[in-house]
C-alpha cells in the first residue's frame, strides 16, 4: 500500500516527469554535440528528476528521494540560467552575477542536504526558493527588451545560421522579439510553478495545473532548440498552437486513464503505461492535423505550395527513369525557389552503397560522379531520421557552437561536404529510414542568404516524399527484374552444366585418345576439335560463374602482395611485345576483401586491355602497345580505406554507346568474347560494396577502375 493516497497533484508530477524525461532524451539524440541541446536536455532531465522525486518522496515517504528533490530544486537555477545564456546570449555583469550566485548556492547547499542538514528550516527554505534567481533574470531580460534598451536577444545566433553579418529583416526581428517574450514570461511562470508544490495554502488543484503547464512550457521551448532556423513569426505561432493542442491532448489522456484508480497501486501503474502508449500513438497525428488546419487557415503560401506539389507530384508519378525524376525536381525548385538553381541531384545506385550523379548543373561540371554511402550529408540525415533541409550556414553555425569535438567535427564535415558540391542548401529524399537521394541547391546571387525562403522550405517535405516513393518503386521494379533475370540464368546454367559440359568432356577425351601421328591428315581437325571444346568449356564456366553467388570469404590481406605476382605472371605468359607496368605503394595497409575475386577482376581487365592494344596495333602500327596497372589506397577515416584498382591501355577505346552496354551480360564487341567478363567484374565489385568505372576515348585509350571501400587492419 501507499504511504499516502495518490491524488491529482502526485499524478501531475508523474506526468511532468514522464514528459520532461522524454523531451530530454529526444532533444539530446537530435544533436549530441550541441551545447544548446545539451543544456536543454540537462534542464529537462533535472525537472524530470525533481518531479519524480517529489512523487516518490510523498507517496512512499522515502527519505532519499526527499534529498534528491531538494538537490534537483537547487540545480534548477544554474541549469535554467545556463540554458537561457546559450539560447539568448544575454550580456552584462548582472546576468553573470545571477549565474554565479546560483552556482554558489548549489555548491554550498547541496552538501548540506546530502549530510541531512535540510531538516533545519533555514537550509530547507533556501533550497526551495533558490530558483527565484531565474525569476529575477527573466524579469531583468524582459524589461531590457520591452524598454528598447537592447535588440532582441538571439539575433546574433540567427544571423550566423542564415549566413548574414547581422539580422536586419523586420519580420525576423519581430519573430525573435515575440519568441523571447514567450520565453521570458514562460520562464518566470515556470519558476513560480516550481514552488507551488510546497505551498500548502494553494491546495492541490492549482499546483497540479502548474505541473501540467510546466510540461507544456518545455514542450513549446523544444522547437526553439531543435529548429532555430526555418522559422517565421506566424509559423512560430502555428507551431506553438499545434504543440499546445498536442500537450493538452496528452494531459487529457493521462487524466482520463489514471484519475479513477488513485487507490489501487498496481492498476494505477498499469494505466500510466497505457496512457503513455495511447499518447505516443495519437500525439503526432493529432499535432499534424491541428497544424495542417492552422496552415490552411493562416498561410497563403501553404495553399500555394500545395498546388505546386500536386502539379509536380503528377509529373513525378509518371516518371520511369531517374533522369525524369531529376527533371521534375529541378522544375519544382525553379517554381518554388525562383532565386535559386539546382546544382546536382544524386540517387542511390543498385548496390545501395553509392549515390550516383543524375544531374550536374555546376559551372565546371565538377560534381563527383559517385558519392559513398558514408558521405557526411547522408550520415547526418541518417542520424536525424526525418526530412530536414540542411543549410550550409546552419551547419557552420552548429559546428561553431558544438560543445564537444565529435559534434563539431561532424557538423563541419557536413558543411564541407555541402560546400564541395557547390551548394548552400541540401534537400533529402527519404523513404522510411533510407536516404534514396538528395538535391543540392544554391542561390543565384553568391552570398545571398535563405532568410526570405525560411518559411517555405519546411512546406516542401510532401513533394520530396512523392519523389522518394517514385524512386523506391523504381528500385523495387529493378530488384524484381534482377531477381527474375538471375533466377532464369541460374536455371539455364544448371541445365547447361548437365547437357553441355558432360558431352564436351567426352568429345575432348575421344579426340585426345585418337592421338594421330605427325603428318597425319586428321591431325589439324583433331586439334581444332580440342581447341574449340576448350573454348566452349570456358564459355560454360563463365556462364556458371556469372549465375552462381560468390562463396569466397572476406579476409585481411595486402592486395599489392597478391596482385604483383599475378600481373608479372600474366605479362610473362600472355603479353609478349606489350609494355606492362605495375605501380603500388609499398606501405599499403592490409584490407578486408576477397583477394581471389579481386585477382579475377584484374585478370579479366588485363585480358580486355591486351585485346584492345592488339586491335589498335592493326590500325596504328607505329603505336607502341602499353598497359599500366595501379593499386591505390586512400584513408577515409573511421578505419576505412578507399581502394582503387586501375587498368589503363592505349588501345582502340570505346564509344559512349559501347560504354553504356559493356556490363550487360553477353554483350561483346569481340567475336572471340563471351560478353560475361565485365558482368562478372561488376558482380565482384558489388560483392565488395563497390563499383566499376569506365573512362574511354575512342582510338586513344581506355581506363577501367574497380573501386570499393574496405576495412583496414590496425597493427
């Protein structure tokens, strides 16, 4: 049984603890390296401990939690003032004095509470009312802004985020002033509410409402932490009303499910969990519904954006190629962001390991053709787990404000990656938890900020959801086609192994048994039978190699040590009269790969290069045939190495039409070829999470590359 009867006050304290605990974890995981997120998380976690300790200390009469409640009360002051300092950047000696005073109060009173001296009334009263320093600070800051003595606080932070030397827009300054007004008044009210639980003459209902209002306040402040940009005055109001409606709904659900079981301990706890589950299910849909209605009511640009999205979505729905989707994205951005241009559009390739460039509108066409799956921007969206535009100025500001090295490095890497793509805004294409692609955009006038478009960007999310659906369907159909194709090839290969290979062995054996004497008229014909049988056997073997999955195990090895003898042996036995060179770094690390398969790729590429230079020798007898083989390693950080095997020749080269087809099974330009060599190379590349690259100039040269990322071995 309880030491005290559970009533509305204790229930509201438990609700406050649950809400603040959830907010603390959610905001912290959004950006663990951000000082502001850390300060908010610390404050809300302390409020959760404060409310939960109050519940346990009064319901179960546990002395330990009475001390925890007092210590968390002491911590409210410095944590609140630290949070306001990071959010609003207040200046002046008075605010610093309040911050230091609150810290000194904790340093003096917390040890006394731990020693049990809080039973003395003076120490207990000082502890309970120490958060009043926050009330003084909020009033001081509010008066400073209302009297016009200072500009709206936080303008410097927004200026950095928006890439401006200073914030001058009237709408943005008004938005800041209104936001700050709510924060000041809410902070002062929250401080008063923190003392209501111990004020007996207020009864039980008013402190209970105070706990609920505290939960609402921290729920509203969350957006000022997680979305410091992409905001406008009216949008702030809409988001606050939407969050308020969600918070009221949360409170009603909790009250309805728990108020009637105050005396039954087990049933009360069961209903608390049931209330939390129901709240999780209905919270986001309810908030989205309210915000959608408010947007329709108050935002003309929302209705305008909806029409643009509907028109563009029809175009995306009718696209059957990624290039058509990219064109639809480009037209949509031109219509909605008229002062900006699309720089590049990348989509996830079939291997799921690389982002392939579909559109490149940069002035020098310098955007990389492929970007790895571990590209910093993709890692950023993977951590966000939601659709969110990334501004270059916002990433740079976050890097400057990050508390820890890892958070600053992550934000700076994302900023550098976006800058390397010649853009200042990146828009993701996300389906579920997978990033299927992204668009990089820049302002038409260099240095121009995104301030005027900050209210439009969040409205674009539904369009990019449609783009994600279109790309996902393309990926699904491509996977189905590949699966059906491989299944058909597998069945054919099994039949060929039985119907062709066994008779081939018998034919070859019979021809060799005859063994004619030298000069016998039958000798040339028997030799042709054996050679053609061997060739047909090689065709069947390559067919089987392409159809079956690779069984080789990954292991650490130094690829240069494996490939150097292979290249030398190949040169000595097959490349007479051809200048074959080998180049690899002596200090190349051991990497995790399948060396037998890499060797198979090298052999196939060398054979193709040899055929190309010999064909060129017929057309250009004066040209000296050359083949160069290079193995390169480049550290990517996090224990990963970018491995590139390059085979370059000065042969006949390939036309763009041929390059588009060379990886298609059975396509070949040689009468002696099977058309499976490069298809097998591509399968081996995909087995390593990599790709094959081709660069060729007809009549001059061809460069083939196997590129993949591998884990390196640390000694």
